[in-house]
C-alpha cells in the first residue's frame, strides 16, 4: 500500500497498520513522519521500542527477526525500528526483510517501521521492497521544491498562529524567507520556530522576518541546472554565489552545465533526423522535472545557439583548468556565471514555427 505523506495524519487517526516503510532524503519530513507513527504507536500501547541499524555486510538479521517475539514482562506491545542508511540490504537482508514483512501479518503485538534513503526505480522493483509494500504502508518522502517552499513556510507559520501580510507584501516576505532557507528544510523549520519564540502571534511584517531569518540556504548543482533551464537568472546567480561560498568544486558545476548543453545538442541533432522529442528524452534518461523543462526550452533553442553554447562550454572547461581565453573572465566562477547567463539567454528565444 502506497501512502502520500500528506495522507499520513488522517491514516493514523483511523488506525495503525503493522508495518510502515519511509523512504526519502528529506531528513525533517522523514523525522516528523516517523515521530507521528511512533506517537500513534505509543497511544495504541506499543510501549517497548527497539532500534536496529544495518551497517556493513555482516549485520545479524536474526536479531531483527527475533525482535517481534521478544516482549518483556512489563510491555504490552512493542515498536521495532529497522534503519537501512545505505538502502541496500544485500542478499541476506532481502530474504530477511521478505520474511519480516510476512511475519507482521500474524503478529498483532508488534509494529515495525523501516526507514530508507531515496530509492531508485530498480530498487523499488526488488522483491524485498515489494514485500514491504504488499504487507504494509510505504511513504515516499520527497524534498520540498522551490516553487512550493513559500506555501510550506506559510503553513508552518500558521501552526504557531503567525502569518504574513496579505497580498503582494506577504508574497514578497514568503519569497524572501524561501530564498534564505532553500535546500535546507531543517534550518527552515528552526527559523520558523525561532519566529514563534521571538514574535507574538499574528501578522509578521517583512522587516521582522528580514531581521530574524538567517541566510541558511544550501544549494546543489542539480537545482542550479533547473534554475537555468527554467530561465530564472536571478535564482541561478544566487545559487552560484552560494555554491562558491560553500566551497563547491568549479569542475563539478561546469560538468553539470556542460552536460545540459551536450544533452540539448543531442536532442536538437536527434530531432533534425526525425526522432520525436519524448523518445529522445527517454533515451538520454531525462525525466521528471528536467524532462518538462527540456520540453519547454528545446523548441526555443536554435541550432546555431546550441553550437555556440557547446563552444562556450569547451572554453569554460579550459578556464576552470587554468587556461585563460580571450573575451572571457579569467576567474573560474565569473566564467561559470557568464556561461549560465548565455544559457538562459539562448533558452529564452522565440519558439520555432512548425
């Protein structure tokens, strides 16, 4: 059974299943989901708790399998937590998890929580994960995307009876808040809690939020790619500043931008030979958010602009490796900024007529 994260509270209110699997790379939401299940389990009498963390190839799976039948004299029911930080239980673990999942159907006194990192599509098709889905509830926990972050902040403020101003001023406040905490949801949670402690209930002005919220944003190169493909130059420049301040290797940033440029060129070449865009994107393993962005920008990119971007990427590759080029900044980060600006400009052209 697959369960959406926003359905968890209502689900727990109706009753508990014997097995829950949480998987994702968003630590705050993962922790809060696990806490909600633990609280519901305690309320249902699961007063004894044991935690097992899978580490290394020689983990003793028998201790997990035995945990379900080892109630103490003073415990009514128990909660067993199995944590697999690598997301790879191995051959023995796969067999053990399938047995564990099957056992939950016959053990009314044990509730099991399995926590995993983000899983790829192949892993989710494995027999052990299929067993977890078949015998319990699985919840995929995805990061809050940048576009949804202001609304998430507003909802969290509402929980502590705080809000921003209505209209454009309030949206400006939420956007500012989101800019400061993007990519760091734990820090965002802490900043919201801090506002709850420092400010009274009611409306928060932009000035109050500006003074209170620290700049705790964390950026990654993949989100930078999305910002550029979506044409958000301001966000892209801010992310480049953040990546530089965090000590990210210039070569990694360049590789990400250059790979997008190479894929854009591949798509244009494939289309020129008559291949449909969806088929080309699948062959290049471009899907999800990036697939939608490619569908939007590819028609706007002219063949000549694609060639120019490919040449620029080659030039910046040399600059990052210490080779200066005429007409380009000598500083690697400045060259990366120029490449990002060139990409945004090229990808915002007028779509070609069919």
